[in-house]
């Protein structure tokens, strides 16, 4: 049996948003590796071993996956959203680069998924309809000063900005500072989308002006999208639509 390694995105939550390509890989896998809540989304079956691990052990998880694939296992490393966006694909390649030369012969595929950013944008309308960027607000792997600088520069460049990992129990006040930077940098009162648990039964969407945005409106299951100076809100009885026009003056 020839082993392989697939790094797969499970999407934002709804099983209907898992791609057929990922579903096929999971059906063929002998091993599934990932963070505990993501592995829990994979149904157990005969011939499949599940390897759930805690958070912040990405390199250990990636090394284990490569070791199993080198031993002819068919391995799927799962992430939520897309594995290439603040997720496991980069960790696997870091482990591959640091690992033994024979690992480079492993059949490795990255299977894309629907990101939380794109799912949230679709639910609200099209706030990422023009130039945008994505910033991870976790300072686990980069200094807080780098985050502040990137947020300020992105706001000065007038990007719409999608914020991943905006607030946690360990980082309750960082988002307060982010909103301060945005208010200092942005001349207008642009709309802010708080999209929590998109595509799950707990989904909530909330759009407020930047002046009314508060840190306690978000947690780790929330995607925040800050509009650019051109982003607009269309009010309608069925609920507002948030979108950024395709052109800039």
C-alpha cells in the first residue's frame, strides 16, 4: 500500500460546505489527525484511526502525520475552513522542510475548503468585493507590535480587513486596542461585521458602525470584517446587505 498525506479543510461548520474532494479523501483515509473539535467532525468507521490532539501542538501533529504517511498510511490532516489560511498546511510544510530527506517523496496534497472569512462575507453580502486583506489577531506566533503595525497599515491603505482569532480568554483586551487603532486611522465611520459561528445553528450576524464596535461583541468563534471607506450597507426588510463596490475612484 502506498501512503499519502492530504491536508484538508472542513469548511466553516455546515457539512454541506465540505467539498466532495475532502469527503472522498476522508473515505479513503486510514488515519485522521487534527485539533480535537475538528477530528470530532469526522465519523468513526472500521479501518479508520482518529488522532485528536490539543491546541498549540501543530508541529507535533504535522510530524506525526508525515511519519504515518512515510509508513504507507493514508493520512488526512484536518483543519476548519481552508487548511492554507492560518491552519495546518503551513505547519506540515514546516515539518517537511525540517524533516528527513525521504519525507520529500511523500505524496502530499492540499485540499482547499471554504474559509470562515468567505463564509461570513457570503452571509452578509459581499464586503470583500474589492481589495481586502486578512490578519490573525493571535499573538501566539508573532509579536503584538507586528499585529498593530499591520492593522494600521492596512487601514491606511483602505483595505477591507478580515480579522481571524479576534478575542480569547487569554487575550481579552487586544481587540480594544485594534478598534482604537482603526478609529485613529480611518477618517470615516465604516461598517463592522461580527459574524459568529457562521453556518452552524449558533450563527449570528451583527453590523455596527466602527464607533459602536466593542471588543465584547466577539469571541474566538467570531469573524470580524471591517469595511473599507467604500463599503456600503443596503437596508431592506429581510435584513441588511453589506457590500464593497468593485471599483474605486
